[in-house]
């Protein structure tokens, strides 16, 4: 593994043999960290939003699971 920092970015080089499933999880986490880096939301606000999204999803998809 090689990690290189330039003035604009950090470059991580990995061998092709690295497990892509684990690597995708790491990339997803890094995307999340980048997207939320400047967020001022509290955990309570995040939890409330997640609950509302889940309720909306369930209303839309309920018929797919319960017949």
C-alpha cells in the first residue's frame, strides 16, 4: 500500500488483490465522512430524519412484503 499526499488530494494505491467488498465499505465510509464534514446537525436531528425516511419507505414498499 502506498499513500501519497499532493496539494489537492490524498492518493491511496492498493494491490489488485485487495478484497473489493471490504474496500467498497471503506470507500462508502469515506464518502460519508466527506459529505458530513461540515454538518451542524445533532444526533437527535439525524435520528429523527432517519425515522421519517424509514416510515415513508415502509408506506411505499409495504405491499411488496405483506400480502
